[in-house]
């Protein structure tokens, strides 16, 4: 008798959960997701999940459903694609650095696949392009805290550190080259002694930024190295944006100093300070350095006041100007 009563109570509870045995309530409408944007009339065009008028899952709830489905790893990841997580409603673009597609966006709390061959700033999705700073990698269905762009830029930095090791010299000592010949990947163990040889043995690299620095015939030493790193990190075809000296910084940004006549690349930064990638900090030998670190106060006291502008490849605010 007790077993029958227990079974009856369980059946009754299930019946109540199913809306009086008449079916489920509005799909997943009883679920909430921290940080999800409340649905509005404009959300009916969300990419993942049809609108309310289609009697489907509203965008935010669809995102929760996608999260639940992917974290259980019910579907294998397609070869050549990355599983990513969209933490909040984010726009879809018609092309890299293009226009937002009107009425189309990706719902917050969504998992989807993007082309693994793109990046580090833009990633192709079946309906358009997503900005890498808006999405997070989610290997195995577990989202990482950093953006997909941050992860890929870090991976490229590590490869560059192997090509240009700390303490080596970015030059072609004892190998004279005709003027104007680029030598971006030459590294030696011998300083190039600018006070003796001037720029004779210094590497040259022009790349995408020669037009920005049109006062020079070629780019070498600190400037050439900074331009090389930028192109290696983001691609030579990535647009350049000249930002004011007080703009927010990103890993890979090129900082140009006025009085010091020096260029550095932001290697990494956080709330405590920043680390630089550069050559020729001593103005004498094109020494490669990845390890100069500053607190923000130290940076402001030594270099921050002298930043003339920032050259960035990241999607700028509307107020930024193209150089």
C-alpha cells in the first residue's frame, strides 16, 4: 500500500509540473540565466531561436537550451570549426570590419561553431561574421573566461617569442644587404653597435605601416620590429586605426612615443600594469625584449606621458580615426 501511495504522489507531482497533465509550459520559460538580456520586440530576429510569433524558443531561452545541449556533448564538433560561447547578445556583421546586419544578432548564453581558420579578430559563422572579442572559446562545451581573440593573440605571441628569443638581436650582423632590402626574420647573437655602424646591420621591415610613417623611406630598429609584430599577430591586411594616447589598450597595440622616438608593442596588461615587446630599448643594439614590466604608475612616470598615439587593429569606437 505504501508503495502504491508513493507512486501516486510521484505521478501527481509530475502531472502538476507538466501544467496539469496538459503539456509543458512555454518552453524553458521558467528558466532564467544570469546576465541574459530581457527579451524585447527587437529580439524576435535573434539568430539562434525563432521569434515568439513562430511559437519557438525566444532568443535568450534558446541560448540556455543550446548551453544545456552542448555541455552534455551530445553532438561532436565539426572538423575545421571551433565551438564558442556567446556570453551576451552580440551583433552579426556582413564582413570583417563590415556593417552590422540589421535585425540579426546572436542570443546571449549561446553555443555555436565558427570557422577555425579565421581570426584572431573575426570569425566566420554560417550567417555572417562575429567579432572575436565578443565570443569565448568553449573546448568540450566549457566556456573560457578570455575572449577567443585574446586566446589566439596569446598563442601567436608565444610563437613569435620562439622566432625572436629574449636576449637575441634583431639584426643581420656581418651580412651586409643592399639598402631597402627587408630582413624581418634575421636574428643573431651579436649587437649591431649603432654608435659605430649606424643602421648598416639593422633589420628592415615595412609591411602595412610604411604609409603611416611616410616620413621614413623604410622602417627599422624599434619601429620596424613593432610593425612586424603587429602584422604577424593580426595579418597585414587588417585595417589600422590611430587612437588617442588615452584609449583603452589591448594586447598587440602599437604605442608610438614622441620625445623618446620609440615604438613598443603591448605584450599583455591587466589591472596591475603592463608588459612590453620591443627591440632597441637602449638605442644601441636592437636587443630583443619581451619582459619589461611596469606598474601603471611606473609606466605613467617613465613613458605614459610621452605616448603620441596608439595604432590598433581592434575594432575601434566610432570616434577613432583611420591613419
